[in-house]
C-alpha cells in the first residue's frame, strides 16, 4: 500500500508545487481567481466528504479508495487541458470529489490493517513514504516546468494523473480487511459522531493547523517566484529539502513521541511553524533570487520537522477516538477539517498576496500560535488513556 502511495505522491510532487504558478503565470488568471480555484477544490471536497464516510462504513476502505483514485486521475488530467477559468473550476471540482473520498478511505484502510498500539507508527510510515515521493516529484517537476514553455506544465499534470492509476494497480496486492459482522449489521449515524465534543474540538483545531500551516506551504511557490525571483528549479529543491527533512526525521521523532503527551506535541508543532513563517517573511523582505531560495529552503526544513509531530499524533488520536462501526464517518469528518483548512488558507492567501504580499506570513505565524494555545487548553478534555502516544 505504501509503495502505491509513494508512486502517487511522486506524481503529486510533479504538479502540486506549481499549480499556482501554472494558473497565474502560464494561463494568466489573476491571483484572487487562482485562490478561488484552489478553494473550490476544497469546497467541493467538503460537500462530498460526508457521503464518502457513509460509503466507507458501508462497503469498506479499499473499494472506496479505488473509486477516489479514478476520479483524481480524471481531475488532475483535466488540469493539463485548462485554458479558461471555467475549465479550471471544473477540474478543481472533480479533484475535490476525489479528495473527499481519498483521505477517509485511505485512513480507514490503514487502520483496518494495523493493530491499535501501532497506529501512530503506521501513520508515520505513511507520512515518510508520501513526503519522499512528493520531494522527488518536486525536484523532477522543477527540472521539467518552465513558464516559457506551457507544454511543460501539461506534461506535469498528465504524469500526475497516470500515478493515480498506478496506485489502483498496486492496490490489487493489498488485502481488504473488510467490515466485521457488527460493523455491517449496525449502521451508524453522523449524529453519534457529532455528540463527541472532544473529537469535534480535535478536528476543529486541525482546521487551523491546515489553514495556517499546510495551505500556506502550497502558496509559498508563487510568493517565492513573484516576490523574490526564485526559479521553478529552485522551488522544486525547496520542496525536496522539506520532504527530505520529513523522510529523515519522521521515524526517529515518532519513536521519541512514544510515551509522551499528544497535545503538547501538537502545540510544539504550531510554534515551530510560527517560526517558519517569520523566516519566510524575512526571506521575502531582505533577500532575492538564489539567496532567497536558500532562506526559503531553511524554512521548508524547519516546517518539515513540525510536520513530523503532526502525522503520528493527529491521525492516531482521531483513530483512537473512533468506534469501529463509525470509523468511516470519523475519518470523513477528520478529512473535512483538512478540506476546510485548504478552502480557507489558499483563498485568504490569494487576496492577501494581491494586496500586501509580505503581510501573509506574520498573519499565518500568529494564527499558528493561537492554534497551539488551543491544543494545550484542550488536553484536559482528552480521555486520560488517550493523552499519551502508545509506546
């Protein structure tokens, strides 16, 4: 399963860092519109996720994941054909539906294949393989992409679409844990999930982590190119050092987290990200071209260390809070928090970049600090047996 995820992540690495540049610098769409296109993908994902959770609980994670991969192949392949805004919005909508089903189904499949005491390690391994693929894909994409040759971006998105189909082929060799008799005979309801206020608080904070953290990493390439003169090749290497930091640090940090409290780990993550965005702010104000790329690369490494705290903590905590028969719905709402964050983050960033580009990073930094304080306040409401990462 992780081999398939690696292949797919490599394809995403080819295209993901360059989406904003492709739509703005190559196709000529205004930055606020590009932000809305990215936000549309997230918004459609938000609308489709609840249904995806029900499907996972009805038929299982593996069949749902296969369907999601086919949709994503169509959506990212359609980006290669975009010339008008409405075409980009259409591709984004298809990607949104696919993403809405991808993450809850993949998470449910991982949980079904993994003993409870090792879930944090399985989520960490997933993060390693995914980021290793993203990093290598980012380097390859940086070598291929150039705004002087629009066809190079068509190649990126076409290759990305193919990697989703590769993941489908690999899943043939992955066993399907299926549904237990209890899970199949006792259908759940979202109202049961919504009664778990601790879970809602956990995923609510994740919205802030994503909007002020991960989503701004998606915006960094267009800021680096247009404000600091960083080239596509250098952007590819910025993403590579980010993922290299995750590949090298994730498993050792996961071992360090074992036996330690989860919410302070998430708070530490947000403070690391706050520092990261202030480094980006410094790079945009004081540096240019190659020197700016070095500063942004340093920021990407530090951001990656923060990501290593999130992967084995957030996903495993949600899995532990979820009863087996409601696993799909819990994973769906967890995915929903990511989609809401990615709807808010790039959309807001597009308008801020258009008005005052350098102001984005202090705002993101302050938001990260607030989210970290929220994580510390929430800890006392987490069930005592779930406050610590299993060792």
